[in-house]
C-alpha cells in the first residue's frame, strides 16, 4: 500500500537520505532501524509531507504523494506520531481526540451554530469514538484532565489514540517506546500488534528498542548514514554481518 | 540580612525619588509666549518624600510584611476545597449570568444619561475584546492592528449613510461583513508568519488603514472625519425631536409620551447590549465547535495539528475573519453612538487597549475578558481627577496584574465533557 522508491533528501551540502526504498503491504508492521542520525526521522518527515524530498517517489495506494501538503497526506489516511510527544497540552484529553476527528465532523459553521440534528449526531459519534479509544488505551478516567499533566507513558498512549481516532490506514510511529519502562514497553508491544490484528492498520515503526522491534516487525529496514543497509525479516537482520558491524562496530 | 535589606531599601527609595520628583515636583507654566518652570507646592514635595519613606520602610521590613501577609488565609483560593460538582457549578453560573443580564436590561432606566452612555462604550469594548479574544486568546495569533477592522466597520456605516443613505440596520451586517472581508484579505499574507513577525505586520496593517482614512480626503473627509451619522431607528421610528427622514415617525409621538433625549441613549445602550450578548453567545458556540478546537490546537502545536489533517490556512483565516467580523459590529455601533467619526478614534492606542483587556481578562476566557473590558473602560472614568496620571495608573495596574495573576482575572476553564462508558 505504501511504496517509497529511491527517496533522497538533501539539506544544502548534506545528503541526509540517499536512495532509500521501502515498501509496506497491507496488514504489515515494518520497522526502520539504524544508529542515531541515520536519517530515519527524515524519511518519516518526507513521507508525512513535512519535507519535500529532493528525489524519489512516494506512492500511497498507487498515487504519488511526495510534495503534497502535510495535512492532505494525513487526510489520505497516513498519520504519524512524533519522537517528542506533541500533544495539545493545554487542552483536555478528550479534546485532543475531538480535534483529531475534525474531518469526520460537520465543519459547517451555520449547522454548528444552529445545532442541527445532523451536527449533533456527528458530534455524539465522535465523542463515542473518543471514549472507545480512551478506554482502549486505558485513559478513560483521565478524559477531562489537561493533556500536559499526564504522565509520560500516558501521553505516549494518548498520542497513538489520537492518531487512531482519525481511522488511518497507515500509522507511522516515531520511537513510541522512547522513555517508557519495560512494563510499559510490553503494553505498547501488545497495543501495536492489536492495531494491526484488530483494526487492520499497517504500521511503520522507527524504534531503538530491539526487543520490541524484533518481536513485532514483519520486516525490518536498516538505514546507516542515510543509505539503505539491509532489509528483510527480523531473523535475516539479526544474522546480517553489515548490520552487526554498523551497530557494534568492527571487531 | 538586615544590612542587605538596608542597601536594597535605600536603593529603592532613591529610585522612587529620582522618578517621582521630576514628574511631580516641577510644573510647566505658560506665561504669554514663554514657558517657565516653577516648583510644586510644599505639599507635593512632602508627599514625594513620604512616598520614598514608605518605599524604604516596606523594602526594609519586606520579609516580615510578606510573611505576615502569607499568614492571612486567602478568601479566593479554593485549592484545598473540594472542587464543586461540574453541573452544579454550571447551573449556578448560568443563574448568576441571567441575573446580571436582567439587571443590565432595566438598569439604564434609573440612572443618569452619562452612565448609560458610558455603559454603551463598555459594551462596545466588550464586543471588540471578545472578537480579539478569538484571534489572540484562542488562535494564539498576536494581532496589534485589530482596530483597523473596527475602523472598517465604523467607516462603512458612515460612508454608506453619507453617500447611499443606508440606515443603521442595513449597515450593521454590511459593516461586519466588510470588516470580515478585510480580515480575510489581511489573513492571506500573514499566514506564514508567527509571533513577533505577525505582530509587526498586523501593526503595519492597522496603521495603513488609519493613514488611508486620514489622506483619502475626497472620500472620507480626511482628518475632518464624517459627521451626521444617523442613529438607529426602532421599526422606522426615530428618536430625535424632529423626524429627519421622510416616511419615518418619531418615537415619542407614536407612543404619545413627552420627548426625552434619554430615550435615544437608552435605545442605543439596549442595542449594544443585545449585540454584545449575541457576540458572546456566538463565540461561545464556536469555542465548543470543531472550528474552535482547531483554533486552540493550532495555537498549542501547529505541527501536530497539521499532521492530523488540519489545514493551517483554513484555521488561521477563519480566526482572523470571525474576529474581524465582530470588530465590524462594534465599529458600526460606535459610529452610530458618536454620530461623528474621524481617524483619531482608530489610533494604535486603541488596539493596545483592546489587547490589554484580553490579556488582563485571561486569554481565551470570555467571562474574564468581559470583566476586564468593564474595568478598563470604567476605571479611567472614575479616576477622572487623576486624568494626567491615567496612563501611569493603567501601566502600574498592568504590571501588578502580570506579577500576581499572569493568567488573567478569570483564567480560561476547560469545558468538562461527559463520556459514556462503551460496552
């Protein structure tokens, strides 16, 4: 469903991403790993439209999306989280989820002012969806807290829930386990697998936590210094000499 | 400790002297063509010295005073109290608001004409501040040229009535819509800007409108302004002693009551009240609608908002347009109240005052903004005797507010949303 072909991104003299290719099929979890500064997040930023790639193509469900404005890509059903949590921190937890459902809501100003039955029905539906996902990630009791006051692990979960209420086809997670303790990482592991199994979402994952990556990925792409280094199943990657070299250094 | 305080206290006292003596201690007097400086009366000098002494004493015993103050329980703080139940709180609040509204409806019939006139001005500022609150408080776009939209509303009415004979009621929507259009047009170039840059561009826009009005003499009359702006009519009934326009009747003749100049003032007050309430209600609805949440989301984190499919362009433009719309409303009422407008009324200071109201009241908080609008408009009137020091007092009040209550008079409260448990 997602195909990245020879993606390149150049910042002035720096070639941050060089000829990276990637493909994600439906119902699949694909991980991107690599040392710090390898260009993983830059790939994400190109895919989600924050950067205009300087070369290559990105096809989502057969249509080219590179260079489209970020919000349009998101409306197509490719939604991402961020390496550093980006919540609307002064808004409450529910409001965070309601904002995300903007496109499902009737945004007609007059209908909203008049509170037409149609508007109310949609508003109620989005509230129900928000409640469902809060329950799913275990934040229902905190629904009216300010998002900025949540604990870090809760903020991470809220960010994923916020993506899921948009009913995406492809979810891009940028280091979702960063800053989580082992128990929380295990929960996250289960959550991501369930997103794939129960909600039919494909996932692209950037992660440093190898146990998480090896556990849940269907395929893994390794990037080193902007270049693709290897790709394959977790087993293949584990035994790849180049990867071991890049990660552990030469013996 | 004391020695340390002593030094600090002396310093503060000297600063007080240095600042207040030149301001209060000398008077400029015009004698014929010459201007002479004369010393102030002994009383003033004594007062200045006394003030310095008070500052000195306060700073010297600052720690004692502050700890004594801290020991007094604050009546307003409810941090240790159980928060009131959400719907009960809302109920009480709506009762109080209804009470105030009813009071506001009947109040003008018992007070002097001057007070009603002032109250109308307050309501105009309420409308302006509520509108700016959308742009600054909710959408987080610092707009220093808001007065431009106010001017557009006022001049639209003035010009339409002057050239095309439009009445107040016809001009009201036209003025508001035209101001909204200006908001939309200004919105486009500033979309990419944020923070300081946005503030400067909007400041420039405000000045451009004012200078345009000042110099386009053939259309706007330039600095001479436009006079003879008609007052609003009630179903075609005029409030003047004599009917100005053919076909209209006059209010006092229709109802067979004696003519009174006050009727007109009260009528204008009631119109402003209705419009201000309308503004508050509409914006309150907006805040709870997707568009309101989108404004806040964009203020909180633009990148996250975009990643969730919110178009920055649409959200920012809607905030600018809606904010400008209500400024147009206020402008039309203002023109009608004054009967005469000139570019003088739309200087930068107006923008600054409206912004100050929003900040004082609490960004995003409607109740706070209304309260601040009342305070900022009425206090200078009450303090007329100190008119020379008005801006001084105003500035001091701002500083004190920012020190003690940086979040504003009534900080914004988030609405509580009840969720049904899913099976």
